[in-house]
C-alpha cells in the first residue's frame, strides 16, 4: 500500500470519505505540491483535527524537500520534531504527558509503551511505518526557535532592523510598508498605540528609518535611541522639529526605548542566529530546513512585534528570488486570530496581504490556519486557491467560511455551488475535512491520514531545551579566508569590494622609529594612505605607523560558454617584505577597503623607516606589472556546473547556494514532466476503461456474473494507481471521471448483451493490457523520481580565466598601518 501514495510532488493527505455513510473510502487524496503556490487556508474548531492535517501537510512538504518557516503561537507545531523511527516506548517516554498517564491509571513507562503501540498501529492503518518516519527525518532539518527565550534556539532581531535589500529600497510602496509595520510593531512593544497617520511618534520614527534606509545605512537600537533624541533632520513636513515634537517629548520616547533595552530579558532578543530567511530555509549544506518559531511564551505585544518583523524579512528575501511556477518554500502560520482581522490593521496584516497577493509569483506558498472563522479578513483570503474546512462550531462560522469560499472561487474564475457546499460542511466529523481546490474539478471530502509526528501537544520549557540539545543543527558561519590569489568563486565573492592587497615592506627585525620619528618625505609620484585607528586610544602608549604595500585590482571575467560576466575586486593582505621582489602569489586577504583609508595620519604619531626600494616610484610600476602577470596566471575563478540541468553557477555563488538554486530548477522540470505524464496517461486510462466496457458487453450473462469480481479488480487497479496520481485535476475531465462512471454501469450494460461470438476482445486480454499500461506508468514514474535529486548530483567544475586586457590595477600604494607601542617596546595593532 505504501507505494500507492509515494508519488513525485504529491502530498499524501488521507483518503476520500463518504460523509453520509460515515465511511472511509479506498481512494487516495494526493495534493499536488504546485497547487500550494496559490496558498491555502485551513479552518476548523477545536477538536476538528486541524493541527493534525497541517502537521501532515508540513511533513509531506519536508519529504518533498520543500523548506518551511512555521509560526506557532500556541506551541503545538513543536511536535514536528517528535518523530520516532523505531516506534519504541523508550523514544516516546521523554515526551509523554504524565498527567494523561495518571488519568488513565498508568505509570509513565506503561503509558509510553501504550502510546508507542497506539502510534505504530495508527500509522500501519494508513500504510505508513518507521521507514517513512526515517525518510522524513533524513529529508530536512527541523529546528525550534524561541525568540526572546533560551528554551529553544535563540534568534536575533538585529538584522530585521537593518536596511532592507535593494529590491525593497527600489519599490516605494514596499519600503513604506516595511517602515510602517516595523515602526508600529516597535511602538507596540514600547506600549505606544500609534496610528501611522496621526501619531507624531510614529511619524518621527518612520522619518528616521526612511532617512537611514534610503542611504543604505544600518540602524541599530542604540542608533535609534540617539536619533530619537537628536534626529538627523530639522524639519518634519512644514514644521520645525521642535514644533512637531519637542525635545522633552523626544526624550521621553527615547527613555521608553532605553527601558526596553535595559530590561533583563531583552538581551535574549539580541543574541542567537540572525533573522536571515535564506539561512532559515536551508542549512549550510543546502539541505532544506523547517524553522519553527514557537512564540507562545511571549506577550501579545511581543508576538505582534516578532511576527511582523519575520514576515517583513520573508518579503524582503522573496523579492530577491527569481520567479517560478513551482513550490519553492512554505510560510505557515497557525492560529492567525488577531493577526489578519477583517477591520483593524495590526502590523502583521500588511505583510500577510502582500504574501497572499504576490508570493505565488516567487513560488512561496502561504498557509494560514484558524479556529475562529469570524475574525478573518476573507476578502484578503480570496487569493487562497485551496481551502481545508473541518468541523465548525456555529452556523455563523459556516456562513463566514462560505463567503470566503465564494470569494476564492470568484477570484479563480470557477463556479461555486453554495447550497451543495453548505450541505457538505454540515456533514463533517472529527478528522474529516472538505478540500476545495480551484485546480480540481470539484470539492473532495476526506479523512486525514495519521501523522508521523507524535501529537503530544504543547511542550514544556524543559522539553524544548531537551529538544534543542538533541536535535540542534550547527549555525551558519562565514567561509574561512584563505591566502593566495587563485581562489574559488565563493571566496572571491565574500571578499569582493572589501580591500586591496597589502605587503609588509618594513624590516621585521628593525621596527625602531627612524631618526626624528617623523613622517618620511617621499616622491609625490608615490601614492600614500593611512589605515584608520579603530581600537581604543591608549594614553600609556605611542601611536606608530609601519609601511605596507597595498594593491587593489578589479578583474572582469567574461565567458561565452557559461554566460558568466562580472567584475571582482581582488583584495590581498601580504607578507613581510625584505626585498624589492614582491611575492604576490603568497599575498593574503586583508579585511578593509580602499574607501576606508584616510589621506592623513593621526597627530603626534611616530613612523618606522621605509626601505630604499620602496622610495623609488619605478618600483610601484614594476609591482603593478608583476601583479597583473600573477592574476593572469593564477587568478581564475571556479564555477559549478550541473550537467543534467545544463546550469552553471554565478560568479560569487557558493556550492550551497547553487544547489539551492538548481533545486528550484529541478522542481520546475519535475512539475513540467509530471503534467506531461498526466496528459499522456489520462486519455489512455479512459480508453482502457472503455475497452473494458466493450469487452464485458460481449460476455454472456452467466460468465459475466462469474467474472464480476475479476472485472472489478481490473477497474480498481487503474483507479488506485493511475487514478491516485491523476487525481481530480482538470486535465482528467471527461476522461478518468467518465471512465469511472462507465465502469460502474457495466453491470447494467451486461444484461443487454449475450452474444459471446460477437466479442472482439476478452476481459482477460484487456486486463492484461491494462496491467501492461500500469507497469509502463510505474516505470516512467520511477525513472522521474530517481532523476530529480539535485542535492546529491555530482557537479562539474568550470574554470573562468581573465584576459590581461580585463585586469585593471586600481592602486599600488604605500599604506601606513597604525600600532600601539608600549614603554617596554611591545606593540599591538591599532587597526582591525
């Protein structure tokens, strides 16, 4: 049975259900992953099975290697980490609810054993086992983040207050929306209920953020505190700053922010992983991640603050992605009550609306769930293509859901039978849902499958800590810097535009200040610059400058084969130089920038001597030529290539990022192939059913009655294997649906035919042909499944070499680096 539902790009949600007979049917319910690009809404009262359905959906997405960001206001979604492949009592024991055990009169060990058996049998009833649980665990990393707490993995909000990406900055509406939601949520955290139009505090902060972000500047909380007191502008609208908001009022607002920063618990908001969506969706290896943000421990204001910041970060990341029609990632939010109301405009509503309206173009599927249908903006949810509706509490709830379904159907341009839908909604029971998918031919009532995750309910703080210790994955770290000019493209990108090459040209053994300790007089043809003093000034030490050789080169890399073309800044940090020959091959990277250099030294500094060969302007010309030769010989960059997809990495793209990108391309190719397979087999299945009908008509009544069971087996085979894959897609209108209807009428048709001699085909022959069709279909499907694994595909390396004409030496400079010299002669760097 297991193979029936393991279809490429299909989510196994359950089996069809007859709500009137109260009976589960054999037909599988497989949900096309691509349909989730048009978003989904899940509605159901407490006890309807809504959490189980949504966890099952996320499990299926993870198996399909689709990453997800999960916002969990109640704490139920942490159960996604409770997966036990061995299904043994010892695995369940740490996570059971001991109060439940006591209520049943069982010891914790007995209750754990009972739960293990219960879960094993429950899974088996739906064709699942421990092997599928292991498949889920292997497919993705699952991480629980607890903002503002150390119970789970901490997350830092600092990045979310930084300047947004260029895609946001260049879109005026998106920028203003980002500023408005950031300011509103921040003021809410400060206890200020601010209207974006009328509140002077809101307008002041918005103006501060706007000024900083438009200039591309980061704005830390300390910066914000300073700029509230002393803004970088003197006028707001037509009023002067003090007329608009007095110095005293600004000081009071700044103190509210200061009190927040000084609160003992606020430090936990500033430590941990960065709120970086790319890293939240994929591990350093490129493996998909399911990042669960458990926020049940936060106050209402803190929840709104964090949710708004996170959603804004998602939108910023999304804007930087290429368009796709396949599912790239999922954003799921449980219990959206209060975050997406029909009338009010909390900070979370704007970004949620943006996701619902625009995310589909980038392959980001948004899934929203609630048990409070009355408090949802159904006009905003009209963009949702799929609605999962469980048992509802009141007639008013049902009417609101019907309004939402009608709006979604109108948005998609499909018909909507309100009366039929109302009858179906009234017949739902626990774990039974109505799925209205605009991509299907009609609604489906189904019973949800058993989840692979142990639905224990909200975890305690100690259990969250235990989960963090046992399932945590390493943080993403920057790639280490290696010496040399010849470097991989990934490292070149990290260092792009950071700094020039420098070589020490003073004598290691002679660092004494020259006579007079004054700055040496050199030819005006020799360029000089000074690295800024970036460490704390030391009153007990003397500032001393040492000379280094600094060189920067920009290299243009064109390649007609790969289409790669860009300019990289080659930046180097050098060696101690005792001769006039510079060993550029051994130059090391230097964390700085030409733009960081200063034209003049600090006052009262001393200088070490400059070697004679560094006082000759001709030496710098020679060194520039030598650097050009070295870059020409060794300055190639390595690109990654996927032979199967015929895709090549971009200059500066790491292997991890390239694999993430080709995964999207592979998914697009897979979805296209899946659609093609559906188009290919839908008419074949319909034709086969028609041939069965004609063959059966030719069998006399006695033989027809004897062979009814064999005939039904043949029809069932096609409906279960082929039909489950084809589903209720619009491609199958008049084909699969017609064939199934025809098959049901065969028994009636048989009564009208008795002449065996007129039969051109026997039922056995057609059954053999149908079996052959099924085998052919399964072979093609298996071939597709084995061909789409970009995470493990071997990549080729393509080298792109520069031409000499494309190498530009931007600077070969005598640069002075500052050091602190103590009274005992020891020195310490004064620059970073």
